[in-house]
């Protein structure tokens, strides 16, 4: 399912327009990204927790050439699924 299909499912469920559903999805994504940029955490009850974590610098290997390269430290997004979501997917 992509963003457009999700917007169609939301608009069918709540009875609004697809444009309004797409705007709601965009607003939600923007709010999550903004919160993660500020070192915050977004917790959606029954769904999961979005957070950002620091990944340490490391030495990696280029699979094509075998050459070692340095990968800098960076922040990466993380998602932990809630128990309710895990149980629903089983």
C-alpha cells in the first residue's frame, strides 16, 4: 500500500475527500519528522513508537571493490511496534 492507496482507504472510512485525507497524511508525516529532528519521540498507542537514535561511526567494506570506507556517525530513525500491532500481524 502506498500513500495514495492509504488516502483512498482513509477517505472511504471517514467519508471525506481524498485530497483532505492526503493532507492529513502529509501533516502527520511532517509532525513526526519535525519531532524526530528535535530529538523527540512520537508514541501512537496501539501502533508503535517513532524515535531517532545515534549510530556510531564505523568502517565498512565496499562490496564491489572490497575497499574499506569510513561511514560517519549519524542519526537514524527507529520504529518499535506496539504489542497490539505485533499481535494483529501474527
